[in-house]
């Protein structure tokens, strides 16, 4: 069972690598490129929601009050971290979504 999971992960990584390579070769205004950007943004939003839920599950000390400005900064930081995570190594949601939607182009 573990070998199948590892093989599936390797196949997904190879597929994602080929997808990134082919999209780099197209111009930024092509429908494929815009579709990929939309899929990557969706994955980033998913990651933000996950990080927000994880942050909310951690207990707060109560020693210092958290201001609204700090909450806004943390939200923006989470979004930028999520976008960076998707750009460096995608979780796979963007790739799967792109593969599902690309035949519709």
C-alpha cells in the first residue's frame, strides 16, 4: 500500500513538473496561463483557510491583547505565505483542478 502511495505521489510530481514546464513556455496572456494562475490562486486560498483554522485551534495565552491591526497583518502574512508555498511546491490541488478544467478551454 505504501508503495502505491509513493508511486502516485511521484507520478503527480512528474505530471506537475511537465505542466509547469509547458506553462513557462507559453506567454502570460494565453488562456492556459491564466487558467493555471486561477487554479494556483484557488490553492493559495485553500491553504490560507487551512492555516487560519490551524492558527485558531492553538490556545491564546491572554498575556497580550491582539489588536485588529495585528489580525489584519497576520491574515495578509498567511496569504503571502500560502502563495509562496504554492509557487515553490504545490500541494497538488492546483494541478488537479487545472487538469479537470483544461479540456474546457
